[in-house]
C-alpha cells in the first residue's frame, strides 16, 4: 500500500510538471502560431489537444508503472530518465507536427481570402519569394495578396496548377504586399448588409460579431475566406481594406 502511495505521489508530481509544460506549449501555439480564428479554421485546436493529451498522459502513467523506492537509486534514476527522454521526444515531435502545419499567411486571392499553411507553399518556389516577405514566418500569419498576372501565359499556367491543387495564394512567385492590392480588395468586397440579406437567419449573429469588433454592418464589407477544412467570412473596412473580424459562415 505504501508503495502505491509513493507511486501515485510521483505520478502526480510528474503530471503537474507535464501540465505546466503543456500550458507553455499552448501559449506558443494559440498565442502565436494559431491565433483566432486560425485555431479553428486550420484545425490547430484539435491537433494540439490530441498530441498534448497523449504526451501529458504518457509520462505520468509510465512513472506510475515503474516508480518503486525498493529499486536501487541508480536503477530508479535510469528508469525516470528514460521516461523523461521519451516524453520530451514525443513533445518535440508533437510541436514539430503542429509547427509545420501552421498557417503562415492570409492571402487575398482575386475575390476571396485564403489561409495558406506552411505545408502548402511549394518548396521549389521558395527562391521566388519577393523581397521583404517572410515565406514561413514563425511569429504568426501575415496578410498578403496575389499580384496581377504578367501575361496570359502566366495566367494560364497558374490556372492549370491551381486545378492541380496548388492554389494561387500558396505560390510565393505571385505574392505581393497586401497594401498594394487595396484597390482590388475593395472592388471585390461586398457590403455586409448584403450578407445579412443572403443569410437572414444568421443576421443577428453577424451583427453580434461586428459589434464585438466595434463595427456595424452598414459601414463594413466582407469577402469569403477559404480555410483548410472549412469556409468562413472575413469582414473588412470598406475604406482601408483592413481585416476587422471573422465569422464561421460560408459566404461563397
């Protein structure tokens, strides 16, 4: 009985340490890599919770299984060290998985926004990244736009590749700074009041989303937003084209 008390105490301490590390990892993931709304648009929440649940439970359960004060000190330290190494390896793998799947840009793409993830950017186009743009930022998603096509040949090639799964927004050779496309963004955007008419049942929720952002439908525009696993709506300022709010509403 005493041995089990020691085991549960050791496992409890290990669990507390694991939860503290998981909290720090969550701060990085949800505070930097997957800020709202990307944690939901890009599936960051589900992926992180799955990986962290496995990692947080792995170490304490192994400690519960092997901890025994009757063991020689060197053997017990060895067992706990092995568990620690395994858990850290699992944590590193989990964080790497979340990192490589992270959203890196929100790109205006002709008539919509598209969330581009690190895994979406073709490696063979990395040398085409325009000066001043970080292709795979670690500090959170940035706002970009697709530039106008140089000619009909480039447009045709881009269209063929898009049909093959390489979206325009994920191509570094087509990126440009978002402010350079402000006129195109405003031309493509539609009044938020029209969105309320299209989706009358969601009109109250649209108003609540805009109210939380300090906006009103009468003075706000919108564009559809394509994510990894769902379609949303991005609200923008009709004068500056700044993105001011998001809503889980398929407005395509």
